[in-house]
C-alpha cells in the first residue's frame, strides 16, 4: 500500500480529521498496513528495506506522521496524535527487532544444516591409478637384482661427452658414436663443455666408481635417448637398466651365473641361455646374450603349427649386450686394473617388456592410451 493511500502525505485537516476517535481510526489503519507489510519480510535484505521504510529518518512512515500529522495538528488533536504515535513507534520498533533476531537465528540454523555431515551417505569413489608397465618391469628387475646384493643408483639424463663416451673408452671419432648419435643441448657460447642427452645408463658406471672403491654392485635404471626415427621397435627415448659389478675376484663364471639367474627369474626357470661374441668399447670380452624363445619353448614353431612369430622361427631371442669391464675403463676412475675385475650389462627395458607381455609396438609405451594402460593394472 503506497503511503498516499493511508494519507501520510496530507495533514489531518486535509483528511477531514477533527476528532480524537478519527485519529484512533487512522492509526488503526496504519497498524493493519504495518502487519501486512511485516508478513513479507523473510530475509536480511527484506528486513533492511522494511526497517528503512518504517523507521527511516528522512522519509520513514513514522517521520512522515510526525511531520505531516503531529506538527501541524490542532491543539485539541495534538495530544491524541502524540499518544498514538508513541504507541505505534513502540510497536513498530519491538516488532522489527524481533524479526531481526528471528532472521539471524534462522540463518545460523540453515548454515548449520548446510555444514552438518550425513554419515549415512555413500562415499566418493575415486579411481586409483596404477604403475605404467615400464615402471612395473623396472620394479620386477630391480627386485631380482636386490635379492642377489645389488643396490640402485640413479644419475643425470643430461651428461657431458666425457661421461657418456670418453671415460667409457669411446674416444671422439670412434665409429660406435654413429650408432649412439644423440641430442645436444643449445648452450651459451663459451660454455665449458658440450652437454647431451645420455645414450645409455653406462655413464653411471664411471660416476659410481669415481665415488666408491670396490666392491661395487649397482644397477642403474633410467631413461636414455638416441636420434632414432620412431617405428615399431625404435624410439628417441627408451629405458635401460645398467648393471655393474666390480670386485677383487670376479670371474667370467660369476658374470654368466648372474645373468642366467636374472633371466630365469624374469622369464621362468625353463628358458635356456646362450652367449655370442660381440663388441662394445667398454667391455672385453663382450657378448650378446640370447634366451631360448619363451613363447614357442625354444622350438621355433608356434603352438598351433607354423613359424613362431616372436622369434621368427629362430628359437632364440636376442636380449641384451654385456661383458667383462674393459681394463682401460679402470684407468679413468683410478682403479688398479691388475687387482680388480668385473662385469657390466645394459638391459633394454622396453624390449624386455615387449617380449614378456607380447607387445609389438614400442610406441604404445609413450602414447598413454588408457585402454592400453588398463591392461596392466
Ligand atoms: Zn619362438
């Protein structure tokens, strides 16, 4: 109801009010109006505008009554108007205060209701991830070597040519560097040494022997890089575990025994192993290590007849290279080549994982397709 409807913008004389009873009637109307308005107040902002409309100093209803009705009232009506106004003011103020308290406690209650936890509700199920297959194979191989006294060391993926090549008996212009072409870092002019992404985990052989006197028994898991064009069996980044054992009495028998133990633990006790002569600059003698094909039982024939697709009928699968540490390498780390001997090997993790789990494309390791990853929970 606008203020004009209850005559607040007019004087009592204009409204034709001349008797105290008429004054009482006018105030009764205002109370009804107040009650109606009061019903619509439910929250803090409604309460504020309600309070301003009734108690506002400039144009609140009570101020208008004072200005338009009380002040210009005739002496015989002034007393009645003043008394009714005081009653009305007391009523309005107490009602407004009561509503404020009600709104405040209501707000607290609903805030409490929002915070209350319903313990009977079902919980959130968050899917847990799993280790990448490469990580799982690392772990499997590490566990096997842990069980025979090796420990794990890790090293930088960015290396100097000295650690990646020279100290491993691969001088500049050595032809093997062609196979190990890699990525070089762009450095400011005048940098002390070029930096490259390591092509194998072998630099850690040198770093470990520099820090530690024999006996040394370590494996080095990690990422390595080469400038290979990606295809089903090549990637510019792949994974290796380097192994190194150096002591005063390590023989070729210790070497073959260790490797055989590892292969039988990894592929199962029925596989056979064989060595073929090979060449690596940092081992002498060097071997390529083969395992009898675990898929066709070393027969070269698939279970359903025909040629075994894994070994292509060869019955043997080439696993990795290894050998006795070349005495020249000891010269780089101040070991006495006459008193110590040892062996080293470099296992390609991706290749082993592909063999063991029947994966025919190395690229799937890097594509992070969850349909692939979920097969190895
Ligand atoms: Zn086979």
